[in-house]
């Protein structure tokens, strides 16, 4: 895929502090339409902070972030849902939280809003799910609803924080396959934080290894072979690098399936 000349979002020397302590320092990154970027690293490496800063939810204390995106064009899916999922919400109610102001949630949806919801559900393979109770869906279906919620506002940049958490392996793979298809089929870009190096490396075109600073950034095979990743996760075992203790057999990269 030919890379666009202008990135959707660009970070230059970004520094973010929490309670006066630096969490991110000197982070430089550009994200382009049509690519899938995975961000990996240990707990406390600043991965979630990076997404929040890119989404404009955290101020930077140094450097700059340039966003070449219109209103509503960033879809952020955090680890914790931004609503009470114990409420008897239907799928369309969950998506309406993205489209409708909180003061207007009790009014009827307009035709254009219903059309946007239907289009977003179609993009994630959930056509006709509008009236389904959210609580009764499988974990994989719920995660796709949250993805549709991010897309419903016209997002061009998706920021997902460990979207595979609490999903079984088949559902994880289905979700990541869907993200790859979305990136290939549109001008959408995905930045995904994950602890599962093996899973994301088989889908992402580029990878960033983060430890407060950028330890490695580039095409996924290069980062997997980097000294920085081996120092963090251990030396390769057999044909591929380890993904961390207890992650199963050595990682073997497929010949295709990556976006970006």
C-alpha cells in the first residue's frame, strides 16, 4: 500500500507527565491512513498514556502533537467502558452515546443518526443488531459493538487499548482480522496497544516497543528481530522471538495478513 504524504497524527518529541513524574519522554511518531500500528511493552511503559495523549485527553508537557483530522475523526476505545454496561442498553443505545449529546439522550434518534449506526454496525459485521440487548452478546460481539461505536462518528483514526482483553483466542483473532480489513478497505488507521506480541505481530504492519521512550519503531519483522525487544522479552527460541513468559510456543510469523 502506498503511504499518503501527510500523516493523520504526528508526534514530535512528546513528553507527558503525571503528578510531576514523566511517563512518556521524547516520543516521535507519525501515523498514516491505511496502516495498522501495534504498541507493545511491559506494564507501566506508558502505552495507555500514549493513546490518551494522541486522543487529546491528556496534555503534553513537552513537544507537540499535530492532528490533521476533523471533529469526531478520532475513535478511542479504552480498557474501561465509558458507560455502565449493567444498564439494559440495546446496541443502538451504546452507539447513540457517541452520536448524541448527553442532554439529548432521551429524544428519538434522527434518520441520519440511525443510518450512521446501521453503517457502523455493517462495517463490523453486525448488521441488524440495533435492537439486540448489549448484555446478551458474546464478548467478541460486545467488543465489535464498541468498535462500531468509535466508527459511528466518522472516525478515521482508531485508538484501541488492549481490545482483546477478556476474549478467547478465536474471538481475538476475529477482532484483529476485522481491524486489518478495515485498514485495507478504507482510509482508516488503527493504533492498538497490546501485551500479546504474538497476536498483534501477525496483523500489524508496523510495531512500536515503548518503555517510556521509544525503544524500537518500524516494520514489524524488524522490531521483532531487534535487540531492544529481545532485551525486554528474552532471546529468540527457535524460528521466532519469544512473546513473554507463559505465552506458549515461539512466534512464527505468517506470510501475509498484516495491514500497513
